[in-house]
């Protein structure tokens, strides 16, 4: 399990449940490394600014992460983390490698709108 302040998705069932139950979902799939931990920290800070979005992490090396790794939007990604933005269970954006707060909020604002 990743050591972050985000909610963790550890099974296929938890992932599918999150996508089914929430309209706007961000899953950050990675490891506890220098490219991933800044992204987890930013997402954790953004939870209060985007209460209409559910933020999750997922360990890249668990079997359930195969769902993210196999997404057409992610199959060519080389760097961690894979950050995938879902609306109504459909991928609306995906990024690879480290992202800064401005890059993340630009995607959140574009795909999910600002706090309603």
C-alpha cells in the first residue's frame, strides 16, 4: 500500500466501485518514488478545492493496477505515475510522469469544471 493521504484502491472491485459511484474520479497509479510523491501531495491538497472530484492512489505493482496499465490512453506511457481522469467511468484525460499543480488543475478545470 502506498503511504499517501489519498484513498487507496487495492482491488479490481474497489476500482470499479469508485468509478461506478462517483462521476469525477482521478486515479494516480505509481510507486513511492521521486516522480510520484509530489503528484500524490498535490492531489491530496486539491481534494478540498475540488470536492466534486474523488482522488485515489493505486500501487503500480499490484494486480489491480493492470486496469490502469492496460488502458489505451496509458499503454505507451513510460514514466510514473500514470494519472488518469475519469468522468462517468470514461477516461477524459491521462498523463504520465511528474506533473505540477498548474498542469493538474488545468486538467481538472477543463474536464470537471471548478467547484460547482
